[in-house]
C-alpha cells in the first residue's frame, strides 16, 4: 500500500464516526452522483446530487457533505454546459474544514476551484465507502481516481 492509499484509509477512518449513521439510500445517492461524475455523465451526476441533497434535508449529517454535493452539482452543470472552469463553486466553511481530506494553507493551493472540487470528490468517496455497503465493489474499482487526486498534492501533503 502506497502513501496515498494509507492517507486515504486514514481519512476514511477519521470520518467514519460522523457518517456511519447515514442511511443507505442517501449514501447510495451520494455514491451514484460521484460515480456518474467520474464517468462524465454530468447531467445524471447533477441530478443524483440533487436527490442526495433532498434526502439530507432534516438529516444530522455534517454540512460538509451538503457542500461537497453542491460543489459536484455545480461543476457537473458547468461541464454539461461546456463551461471550462467553474469559478463560483460553493466554498467549504471554517466549521466544515475538519471534514476535508486536504486542508492546506492558501499559499499552497495553486487553483482554488480545482482544490475545492478535489476535496469534494474525496469527501463523497469517503462517505460512500463508510455508509454505502452496496457500493463497496464499485468504489473499490474506482479507488484509483482518489489516489490520483491525492498524488497530485503529494508535495503539499508530504506523501
């Protein structure tokens, strides 16, 4: 197991207490949005993110999950409309930062929009891994993309 793999596993375990009680259907909607986004099915990804956001209404889940879904939804909508760079992605709040895989000082972030999207994708992956047992195999098959994200920050994360 490489350093990025170890980092990802530690991140998932760190988030486990916050998301293990999320209901299966909501967790499946989160995972479906993520995987559809990864496959370039942007319209479907945005729709699944909307379903997951609706299911989170009244739930006790940390706000970082809502923000991550909103980020994915916005970027998917922009990609569907052929907008090359999303500049208006919802930011993660100060209270949501502990739920992020990467919390780097602003000076170490080259592209804020990409960094926000990358954190959103990692959070959605972790939530799926924690709370959606039916999606375990699909997530395992696509674990490589999360490792690629982390590896692209290896210098800042000291991986």
